[in-house]
C-alpha cells in the first residue's frame, strides 16, 4: 500500500479508516473524498462537510483502545485548546481546514503528520531499546535473508468466470492504493470476454466508474475491428468517462489473432494482470493471473507501452476548445439515423442561418462553426423521409428558461469562447419551429423528459449513424469520434435509450400538447407567439 500523500490521508490511516468509509459515513461523493485525501481540494472552514468529517473522526477515535486524535492535535495546538471535547472538536475542524490538505511529509515550518508519527515511533523505540539494554544483554543480530521477489497474489484461474473475477480483483487492488494510479490496458482479442455477458458488463462498468471517481485513470489500447456488440453495453458511460478525462482510448491494427495474450493490464512498478488463451476452442482454455514480481510487471508494462506508442487515439478530446480540424469534411448522410439528446432546442432544427440570427454570430464565428462543427447544425429537413430523426429534451429546463428574459447556451459559449446568449423570445420562436417541424416531418420524433430522468444520461450527445458522434457535458468538456465502430455503437446506445422510454411519452400528440402548453405560458408572459 502506498504512503499517505496528505495529513488527512495519514490521519485516516492512523484511525484505521479508508476513504470509502468516509464516503459512507458522511455521504460525500467518492471523487470529493479523493480530492481531500490527495490534497487537490481543501476543507472549507464553516462548511457542513468539515464538521461532518470531524464528527466521524472523533467517533472513530472513541472506538480505539488507544485514541490518537489527542496526540495528533497536541502537536499543533497548546494543551489549553484541547481541554474539553468541544475544544477538541473545534481544534480538529481547524486542523482539517488549515493542515489537512498539506503534505504528510516535509511540511514547511512544521513537521508533517507522517514525520511526527515517525519521530514519535523512533522515540518510543529508543526508550524501549534503552530499557532492554539496561535489563538484559543485547541479542545477536538476525542473519539477513536474501531478497525474494513477490509471488503471484492468486493461483491461476480458468474459464470465463476466472477472467471476470480477476478483473474485479484487479480493480479492488487498485482501489486500495491511496494515490491515483494510471492503468494501462491492452486487449488484442477485443472486449467480448467482458461485454458479451451483459450482466457482468454492467457490474464491471459500475466498478470502473467507482475507480474513476477515486481519481484513477485508464489508457486502453484495442483493435479497430471489434464488434459493435463488444461495446454497446459500455458505450454510454464509456463516453462519459472519456469526457471526464478518466479514459484515453487508442486503436492498434497490428494485433495478431495468433497472440496468446487475450488481455493485459498493468500499473507501472506495482502489479500486472494477464489473461491467456491456450487455444482449446472454448472458455476452459482461458486462464488469468495477477503478478506482483518486478520482472513480470516490468515486462508487461514494456509490452503494453509499446502498443500505445504505435497506436492512434480513438476519440478526439476537447473538441469544443481544440477542434483541430477533426470534423472538417465530415458530412452526415441523409439516410442515417439521427439522435440528438440535449437539454434545450438551441440549434439543429433549421440550420446555420437560423442559428446565426438567433445568437448574433459574426461572419468569422459562422465560418468557424461550419468548418469545425458543421454536423451540429444539420437541419431536420436534411434527412430523408424514411430516416428516423429523434430529439430528446429536458422539460424542466424549458420551463425554467421561460421564466427568464434570456439564458446562456453552454455549448455555443464553449465553442465560440464567449457567452452565447439566447433571448427568451428566441426560445419561444424555437418552440414554434419545433411544433411546425413535428407536424411537417413524420419521421421526426420528440420526447420531453423531466430533469430527474435526463440526469441519468450524464452527458448530452448527437449521433449520425455510422458517420460521426459528438458528446459533451457540463463546463464544456467535449469529445467526438468518426470511426465506424465507435459511432455505430454510440448510435446503438442512443437507440437503446430511446427504446426504453415508454411509448406514451414519445407520442407525437403528447409532444405537441406540451409545446402548446409552453406557448400559452409564453403568451401569458408577454412574448409573441407567431404560429
């Protein structure tokens, strides 16, 4: 287990607690607790979190046979500031807010908590040694044992269940690390050993999201020609993980199916896992093991690193901020299914001309949007009559926007580098256009979901069959892909989301009825309803 990075992490270690225990005790998100333990975020004085954490630590301390909080706090505060439980709680809150995020070692002006603990341990050891020396002769020094490499943690296991169990065990070992780790994963044979079992795929993705929330990251190298079904169960949260920066995905075309290694995962200098196929023609020939000895870990790391060096990135990250001409020349095809899951109907109904007028875009901004983000502004009328075009919006956001004079479009703001504002009258015009488009295009379907259900998507996304997919989340984080296997899988993800929505909510009459209700409210608020 790695050494605690901050004083707070060191204090948890002394109290016998883990970051996940803090999550469960105070109700904090795992990513927030991870930032507290690695020093990326301070406890804020006066905030509820620091009080809750302090109370939890005091409770832990009371359960110990030899409490440690008083010893820790006495190194930082005078005795009169720790005389009563109330004073000790106040001091602990102050300690968390001012010292908790600082390094556990080499704290400027005062020893870090790890240094204090080591100094005290050395002092106790010296006292004990002095007492033993006075009462008995010193024992002969023990002979030094030759260094032995760490053995394999677990025995070799066979079959699909063994591969799946080892994957979960590997994640458990990573979650035990107190510092964020970067995992390098190479899979010559594709992801089907995980994802063809839909139930296990869902469990694995849940665990991976927990791992990401704890601050760990993943670089994954896959074949280009993996099947759509290999990632269909993963594609939604998989893209979210890319948007959040947890995953970097690469493709490598030089994998040969004659390779014995079906999958390799490694954390540099710590541990490695390999799943190998003995070519028996069924799952019984697959076996897997986790290694800790330095030569094997180094060997797996070198091999996986070589794959990554010779591979290409699968997704284009930070598309809105750094388009890098990634989508130039990409044009959606009129006979490909189109999905758009966004909170508000800002654009994408009537093309760039309408968008330029609605947001007051300059000619330079218009040119840049058409060159680098053209697929976002393809109108509904572009698609052929038999091609499904499906839009999903958040009804709560529309309700809230009607109560304001104007609101910011986060997507265009991120793309243009300025606040792109839509007046509420313009939103009303968009609703009129949305109703008209629904009435004129029978292939166009619209569904409005409440915020509680829309949040489950985590991201907003636009997909065009097997041509291109663009996704984004809050604060402008965005990514895109234009490889067949990725866009096809993501379109399949959108299709599966759409299919799960009850048919009544997707009814054309229900959608028009909701739009009419909002237009009546808009007229009541004094906005012009032209249509």
